[in-house]
C-alpha cells in the first residue's frame, strides 16, 4: 500500500520539514525580539509568513494526491487530520511572533533568560513530534519511543511557565498589574506551542496503534 504512495509520502516529508523550519524561525524570532535585533526579527516575520504559505500549498497538494489517486483510503482521514494538527503548530508560531510585533511587550531584562529557555523547551516539544510523524509512515512501531520526548518537554514547559508567572506576580513589585497581565499573556502564548504538540502526539499514538494491530 505505501509502495504506491511514495509521492504522497515525499510531499508529507516536505510539509513536515516546513513545520520544522517554522519552529526554528519562531524560536529565533523570539530571541531577536528580546535582544532588540529589529532587522533579524523583521526577517523572521517575513520568513515565517512565507513558510505558512508554503505549508498551505503543500497541504492542498497532498490532499489532492491522496484523493485523486485513491491512495491509502483507510488511513486518509487520519493523515489529513494529522496534517491539520501539524499545521496548527505553524499557525500558532506565526500568530505568536506577530503578536510580539503588534503589541510590543516590554520584557524586563531579568526575565529574558527565562523567556528564551521557555521558548526553547516549548519548541522542543513541537520539534520532537516531527520524527515521530515521519516514523508513522516508515516504521509505525517506533512511533511510541519517539513520542515520549514530546510529553517530557511539554511537562517541562508547564513547570517553567509556572515559575515565570510566579516570579512576575510575586517578585516584581515595580511592575504595574497591567504589565504583569501582559507578560503572563505572552508566557501563555509560548507555552501553547507545547500544548499543541501534545495534542499531535496523542493523535499519532492512536494512529500508530491502528496501523500495528
């Protein structure tokens, strides 16, 4: 079945590489915003917007190929749902980075290392989904051993986000309440990347079970 679907799998791998690229751009973009590198931050925004457009084109091409060539009919629905959930990672990354550009949050210098670490851990959860998704098409039995990294980074993201919020509300009396709410808002945005990754991991787990039973 999968031997006849090489073209579709090749397109899916391109799509997953696009997701990976978008996550790298998001991570780099947050760092550039925090360190006030406006030129590279603007470049990250443009590249992320282009990556989103590329992923949309690939999704439509994959869907067209699956349906017009009647490939993998029993798995088609699950595959399209997987692509939709993976696309949510790109959408969230773009939305988050553009929110930095629009709202221009004032991040205190003492919070910058924590925010960078939070971004790295949250995107690590999402990045860990990609090899697991690729394994689904080549070695579905190996999906579960790759998925555990997603759950690990998602939990680490939650823990660090809580530490940051406690620091904001309990250890920074110089900030106005409105500023604290704004910082919490952006902490939640970054944290949400790992939450979406967890949903993708849950879906992949079920999909892999279906293929191996």
